[in-house]
């Protein structure tokens, strides 16, 4: 205990020294007020206005064409509706070439569909002061001049562009491909669900990682050690986290049957609350609600590396016999998996993040690769209806693979059909539908 | 009749269908549904943060009370929590926002949290080395193939690779763009279909394990 205390005090001292050794951020320097530019460049009509296509309305896209020499200038966009003016954008670099006048959480643009709007651009070498911004939106100010100046800099004003009107679309044609694909996929899914209802026998291949769940839980129980279930740093809105929670339900049921302990350190409070409910339900289903402990599913932090440090520390202290890493993982994946390996735990990982899969393959005993994780809940439950959905996924995969092979052969033969050929087939399919 | 688990299942089905429709129809009111739902989620998440804090502090207070092993760590955690909380409140009172550059809260973030995050992240280099050592041991044909490919890619990505052979970087690029990309896209395809499967199972009420 004394050794730990000394180590902690030294660490704290080190952090304090590091912290107070730094200077506070220096105040930004104001540009020299004598460096007033005297350009008399005629900007002309530089703004190209258009309704944002395929949106829900209330949005105007503003593009501008400027000489590259003006790329480092700041651009301010003023919108006029009748006599009312509004600053749409300020302190924006001219090189950005585009801005959208839309509602955002920070600023409600309140562009109304069907109303005529006019836009003017103001260019300046330095960021525009609030005083000038207030001046620009003043009702009595006519912006049909080429330049204005304050005691600080010169502002170049473009011709007013417009009118432009915003309108809402009833269908987004850019998503037509997705729409048609969704209909085909849903049809295949429903067809296979019907097959499953009719009692057709459906096959699911062996997944070693999931077969090892029982072994992992059993081994931990024999060793008298807890099981650790890590859901990663995803939120409950992420599909991998949802898949991780469904697997947690199955694992927790096994844990309850073996009367052992499960630890679920969480990154997000919503995920923690959901995990508590999932584990509680699993323990109840297994007939052991008495051994459920809410405090074993705890919140750590919403900081990525803070979470990794917290979970690593818990692993070192509790030394779980089995570690499940099922969910959404990023840079912390290997930090967690290697710590789990160092304590000799049997590790079963699964994620949809392809960049993290090699780390899990290297450090864990079993890895559920992408779709295996999605199928895990079905595999562990083996419900015929759920098996039907997996069979439908496989049929979709076969169809996609056939299309890829056809495209591949056509590409090699150089018939010149390539993507255009598929576009024609797709358009034909849409016409038929 | 709607009873028991049927009510959440019905809600899931209706909300799922509305969300799908809103993906294709941008016109109001459909187009705004996703944003509105996210806002609702943020509000709910804000309340659950209280549960998170309760869980965290409750756990550590219990450890101190029972004088469990390493209970001294819990004192540091609670002290840190209280200090940052006060700094956040004080920053808001003093500057209007805890995230103001002049606030002590931002100072704590920049000079405590960021270096600690960097420390954890830098551990990754050592973990990569130890994991690579185990993964690249040529125990069988597959592992040997992995080792050879990894050596080629590593050499092809550093200047010495070009010195050894001008073909090495090109071969590395080919490995990354053709076989590696093919495998990655294959996995991606499976994930996309798998995600779709999970979504359809949940919307249709076939997958119910998320319900308590």
C-alpha cells in the first residue's frame, strides 16, 4: 500500500510539474493597423447561386470564382431579402470556394422556400470586425459600391447576385440505387423468413469464436475468475454496439448458468444502462436474478484513452479468466487486447472496423470478422426465423459476387461495357419495376 | 393486442420504417426526422450521464468505505472529479463557457488530459511490436506467408526499400491496392449485409435480445 501511495504521489508531482511548466497560450497579435491595403480591384459578379439539390428545402448553395491571388483573403457573405440583411458567413477563407446558407445547430439561417434572396460578397485582407458586420447588415446601407474602408483595412464588395429561391424535393434521386437495392434485399429477406416459417432446414457454418464462448466462461468459472465484457467506444446508435449487446445477452446467460461474475466497463452511459438491462434480463432468464449485481456494469469515462487506461487497470487488478471485446473499437483496440493477453485471459474479439481486425487477430485467441459478429446472436440462439435472415444475407452475397465476376470478365475482355453496362442494366431494372 | 414486449416492438417497427422513409424523402417533415431523433438522443444521453456519474462515484465511494484493495486510487479519482467539476462551473461563471481559452478547465484539459492521452496512445507502439512478434512467428505456412508479406510491405514503405530494389515500393503498392483491398472489400461487403440483416431483424421484431 505504501509503495502504491509513493508511486501515485510521484506521478501526481510529475503531472503538476509538467502542467505548470507550460506557458499559457499567447494572446493573438493584431495585424499592424498601418498595413491598410488600397486595392481597387473590381470584383464584379463573382457569386453563383443555386438551390441545394435533393434537400428538404431551406438551403441555398453559394459558390464563388476568384483569382487565385485572392485565396488568402477573407470572404463575408451578406444575404438580402427585401430590405432585411443577414450575415451568412464571415471569417471564411476565399479559397474555400463555397458556403451553404442552411440551418445549423449554431445558426438558424431561416431561408424560406419560394422566397427570393440576393447575395453579396465582401472581401478583406484581415478578419472582419463585429462593428463592420453590424454596418453591413444595417438597413440603410447600400452595398452597391465597390469598396468601403475603416481605419483598419479596405473591403472589396462584389455586385449583388440573385434572385435565387430554395425549394424542397419529394424524393432524392441520388439514392435511387439504394432504394431499388433495399427493395430487392428486403424481398429476399422476407422470402427466406417465409421459408424458415414453413420449416425449411437452413444451415449455418461453424464459427469457432462463438463455439469457444462456453469454453471461455467455463474456464473462468473453474479458475474462480470473473469474465470481462468490453463493448468498445461505440454508442448505442452504432450497429456493432447493438450486435455486441445482443452477444452480451447470450454470454451473460451462460455466466448466470455457471454462477460466475461478469464485469462490463462502459464508455457511454446509455450503453451502460442498456447493458445493465440486457445482463439483468439474461440472469432472470437463466433463473438466477439473485446473483445479478448492477454495480458490475459500470461507467468508466467517455475519453478514448482514459477508457483504455481504466479498462487496462481493471484487467490487471481483477485478472479475468476470459475477455470479450465485442463492439466498435479504434486505436485503443490493441492496448486492450495486448493487456488481456498479458494476463493470460482467453480472448474472443469481434468488430466491424477492418483497420482494427489485424490487431485482434494478432492478440486474441478468436476473432469474429465483421459479418460473423452480426451473425453471432443468431448462431448462439439458433432460432429458425433468425437463421432465415442469415440465409438471405448469403443469397445476397452470392448475387453480388456473380455481378462482380461478370464485371471482372467483361473488364478483362475489354468489351467496353464496364460500369456503363451495369448502369444500363440497373436503369432497365428500374423501368421494369 | 399490444401488451408486454409488444409495445416496444411496435415502437421499434414504426420508428424503423419512418427512419427508412426519411432517408429517401428529404421533404419536410420526413427530412428533419433524423436530426430531431439525434437531438432527442442527445437529451436522453444528457440525463443518462447522471446515471454514469452515479455509477462511477458510487463504485469508488464503496471502495473507500470498505477499504478495498487499492482504495487510495479511488480518493484520487474523486478528488480529480471534484476539482474538474468545480473548474468547469467556475469557468462558466467567470468566462461564460468552461471551454474558454482562459479558463482553468481548458488549462486542465490542455496540460493534464492531453499529455495523459498522448502517454496512453504512445503505448501502442510497444504493443504493436509485441503483437507483431507473436503474429509473425513462422509456425506454419499461413504465418510464414504473413511474415513475408509484412516484411515486403514494411520495407516498401521506408526509404531503404527503394535502395534495396526500385521494384519493392511498387510491389508494396500492388499488395496494398490489389490483394489487401480485395480482402478488405470482401469483409466490408459482409459487414454491410450483416448490418442490414441486424437492422431488418430488429425492425421486424425477430431479434429481441436488446429488450429487457
